[in-house]
C-alpha cells in the first residue's frame, strides 16, 4: 500500500473583524484609496439591496434575493477583475453588477419584471441573472474555453452558492475546465444556507474548496467577509488563469432571506444570525477607515445621501419605463430570422400593442 493522493486547502484572511490588516498578506496594489472605493461600493450595494427589498414588499418589484452580509465576497471579487474579464452571476450577485458599473436603472427594471433589465452594456462583460441553480456553470466553462481558443487573455469569473456545489452542472463544469485548462475562476459564495438546508447537510466535504481537487483544479478557502482577502484570492486566480482554473470558497453568511418568498425564522435560530453580526463585512472596513482617519460620521452621512439620491432617481426612471413589444421578436437571436420577421410584421400590422403600432 502507498499513498495515491494527498490534498490540502489553505484559508486566507487579510483583514480581521476589528479592521486590522496583516501587511504580509495584503496585495501590493491595494492602497487606502482602493479600500475606500471598496467601502463605497459595499455601502451602495447594501443600500440598493434595502431599496429593492422595500419595493418588493410594496408590490413594486418581483421576488427578490437579498445580498445582505455578502457584500465583501461580491465587491472584493468584482474589483479584482480586469475590464476584459467576464463574469457569470447566479441570482444574488447584485453587488458585482454595482462594482462593475451596471446602470442602476437596468437593475430596477429587471426586478420590476422587465427582461430589458438584463440587457447590460457589453463593456460590463456580464451575463444576465441566472436563477436555476448551477446551470450557469457549464455556460461559464464554455465561455472560458472560448477565451482560451480566441486567445483574448480574459478570465471568466463565475458565482455559485454552497447549494449549487451539490448539482451535477457544477461538477461537469469543473471537470471540463480542469481537463482543458480553461481560464475559469469559480467563486463559491458559501453563505451557509441553501434555502432551508444548512451547509452541514449539503455535503460531507470538510470544505467546499476541496471539491476542486477531484477536477485537478486549485482550490482555496477565504474569509468571505474580508473584502481584501477576496480581492487578493480573485486577483491571484485571474493572474494565473491562463495556466488553468481555480475555485475560491468564500465563507460568508446570508443575513437576510433566501428570497422574499422565504421566512428564515422557520429554520434557523436567531442566535446564529446574531453571532455573524460581529463579522459584518461593511462594519469591518469602516473600522479600518476610522482607525486611519479616512472616514467619519459626516462622510458616512454624505455617502448615504448620495447613494439614496442615485437610487431614487433610478427607481423613478425605471417606473416610467414602457417596454417595446418588438423585443419579443428582436431579442430572441443576435439577428432577426425571416420567420420572426414575418411574425413581427404581422403583429405590427394588427396593432398588437394596445391598439398602437408604435
């Protein structure tokens, strides 16, 4: 008998709960300005989250998946991406869109039920929100293979939840990326709960990162509430993606609902939620900025007012939006085939939109 394989998963934390940074681990390109920008994005993501949740409760938005508590995982990874990199979301990565510069109007359009909200600028390098669990992973692996084939130098960063790692799509995507050395960076947003199923009942693996090993892929676990650790891990993974894929398990926590159709008080104790509040990712960065004299209550008040003004203006524009019914024909393919052109012409001739052909 001899050993056939030995695996190891490392855990990374750069900034602790008190806001102290381990300078030996801090990325060289991270200065206080960038950390402040991270904080601003995290606050915007949290404010946007609260607004959409409020709108849903008022009947002004559809079923919504809050991101509260997961801002560091999303902002840290998003800000590590280059302009040419592509990201593939699941259904809770609103913070990634924010950090990549998505128009807030589009996000409100989507959550008001208009698919036009999915039509993000190409410069964003973003796929639309994908709700079926883990089906985005084969898409991401294919996109990554395309980048390698076309020699674009871009990486594909894909997001999946802890529950998604139990799906066959997740394993198939990793296996494909591992075999072909596709530049795929997989972010496992491990928020401890897959709807009402806890992490401990999701898999017998000691970590989710180690699932990468079966596909011959590097895996690392990071403090997902530490924006600097997530940034570093993602940046490093993208930098080496030309040589092969990587899996990053971000340990974070869903502080709010799975979606607005969910009641987490039915399946998880309040004490658990309270325990995670001390690890709040936004508060952690605020402590660092306060300690460096870079932030104070006055700056926070100004930022909160600025965010709300942007958000309220975007909501107002989104609520005035009238969809173009032609989109049901023109947005199916990258071009309009003859069969759809004929149907469109017939529909317009019949005044199919409320008696108006405009």
